[in-house]
C-alpha cells in the first residue's frame, strides 16, 4: 500500500475557524519533530560528553512548545473551532482533532512553564545517568535522578488531577481512560493464564532444544538481517532508517514521512536482535501508515500506547514466531549465518523461538512469562508514585518480585532494576505493553476470520495482505478515534481479553503437547 493509498481522511478545509486552528498547530508539530530528533540523536549518535548541551537544547524546545500550547491565542482558536463544530457538519478527523487538541491544551495549561523546563532537563540528565548506572552496575548512580523524576511526576499528577490515585493521571497520559483499578482488573485474567500455563509447562516434563539460538552471531550480519526482515514486512526505508541503541525504540519526526527504528544485538543470542527488529518494525509500520492528511498535527500518532504495542506484538509474536513466516524466510537466516544454520531444520528453529523459560530480561521474555515482567513493573511504579515505598528499596523489591513471580533473582542490577530506560522519564507506560498483547490477539482473530487461508498466505512469503488490512482498519486513522472505539471499528467488538487467553492457551498447549486443561464445574 502506497503512502497516499485509498485514504479518504480529510479536514473540513472550508471552515475558517478550523483552518486557523490547523495553521496554528502545524508549527507545534514541527517543533515536536525537532524535539524527537534531538532525543533520537542522544540515544544513537551523540558524543558522550554532549549531554550537558543537549539538556539545554531540549529544555528550550520544550519551553517554546509549551508556550504555544498554553497561549491565549490557542485557547481562543480552539474555542472558536469547537463552536463551529456544533453548527456545521464536521468530519471524524475534525472531531478527533478538536478532542485531542482540547485534551492537550487542558493538560498543558495546568503545568507551569518552569515545571515543563525542569522535566525536560531532568529527562536528559536521567538518560545519561541511567546509561552510566547500567555500565557500572550501580543503581545508586541513578537513584537521585529517579527520586527527582518521581517527585515531578507526583506534582504533574496533582496539577492534572485524578479521581483515586496519583498514578491514574500518569496512566491516562498514555492510554486515555486507563486507571489503576482497570489495570488491576485486566491483570487478573492475564496473571491467571500466564501462571497456569507456566506451571503446566514446567510440570509436563516437556523440554525444547533451544541450542540453535545460541552461538556467535556477528552484529554486522545481524544488522543486515534485521534490515532484510524489516523490508519483508513492508517497512519503507525511503521514509525510515535502522540504527543502533542501548534499548530498541521507534520514533518519528513527522509521521508518516520520517519514521525511524533502532535495534540492539547480542553476539551470543540471536533472537534478541531478530525479535526486537520485528517488534520495532511493527511500531514503524503503524507510524508509516498514518494518513498524510494528518501530518503536522496531534493526530499523526498512534491512537494510544496500547494500540501501538498491539502492532509491534502482532508482528513480533503472532507473525515473527510462527512456522508459516519462517517457512518462507528461513533462507535469509541461513544466508546470514550459513555455518550455524546449514544443518538446523526450520521447524527446530521455530520451536526454539517459542521456548518458555523464566528469564531476567523483559525484552527477551517468551510470550507466556512476558506479562509477569509487566506485572512486576506495574506494582513497583504504582508503589513509587503513590508513595508506598522509597526509591532506595527498589532493587530489593525488584529482586523479591522476580523470585515470587518467575522463580529467579537477578545477579546484577544491570540485569535487574536498571534494564529499562522508561523510568528516566515515563511512569504509567508499562501496563500498555500488556494491553497491547490483549489488543493484538483480538486483531489476529479478526485477521484469521477475514482471511481463512491466513497461514497458507503467510507461508508463501506474502505479508502485504496483513499490512493492507492494518492500514485500512487501524493505521491510517492515527488518533482520530479513541482506543476502544478503534478496536470496536476494526474487529467489530469491544476490547475483550478472552482472545488473548485463548491465543496463549491454544498456542502453547500445541508447542508443548499439553493435554487440554481440565475445568472443574
């Protein structure tokens, strides 16, 4: 599907008030793109000692954006456009723009300029401190920055407002309408199926030979392979780039025209690079599929972090760990590492990719245990923000929960509490990963219903039919629709976690040859 394919999305250009608002918003979109570029550079190519300058550069950009977002002119333009919307026939894009702009404006006007600047400076400092802490396996180097970040997040929550817990305000920032209570309810079925399956697998005595995943894999060849796999699934390098970073991520500097991804590689363990590449590719495909009509506005983003994560997990797990996908593309792996894979059958490699084994690192976790990693982070960050425990106790609490949920204890802080970059600036983000898993299972079910020969088509090497459907039903809309409405439109049903329970159960009962679970009535 091409950049301008079949999209009928547009704004009502005849309306004077809406046009005036769009003209005001476009430069804000440009400044936000420059801010994203500064962050990209910091994590991919910036010299080690340049952080002190980047801190000031980021802060001034944040300040200018905040000034425009909170200006009286912005409020007047928005109010005029909202009044016009009640009198005229506006498109869904118009209504989405007004909803999202109102949300952004209301949040921004509650935060003083000094707080925004302080947040930006601290974020830049915290990234540098986290990187040094990881390199030195020393949480104490990062702890003061984390403490300051939490204090700022609490202040933000108080200023924005919340119904029950300060953490609710931070959750809502990433997933509109999400609350602590909703996450806790959501985790009940996810925790139940994850712990049950893990126990059944461990008690079954079934084992999988995963030795094919280990060896010596030169990062250069891994990078080339990641590039090839991105092209296979439809990532457009004329509007993208693949770079390296300590933590894989995707960012855009004006979707859908400039969307870049990063990856990292483990020389001894191949799936880290392969799966992270597919994961970030899913994010990249989403951003590249947003309608060009939405460019330079707040609608040129994913509907939410949960929806964004649904795309990355769909490509990483449902497709990237499937036998059908590798039936078509196993040759790329053999070309990249001929000596290692020349005598290893494709079926053995795929089964190894789906090994279930508790591990320390979230991004390397299998599908059964992955959400337990998220549950741990949810419990910890909720406790930090709500003031239930101190930052100094975090390494101990992290290790205790890993032992409780996964039966393992991190031997180092680098492999434990310091493994994620998110807490340099983001709280309330982690639960959206699990929400993405739930959405992705429901989307996969719809795809399989739409294409009864889904696996057969995938086995031919064709992924375009999947991307075309995603572009038509999800990607192009950006933030026009709220997450729940978008899922309803795409799948014909409100978000339903049972699809994930069924997906996980059916898949791993098959992988491990488990008898169906007995249900007592």
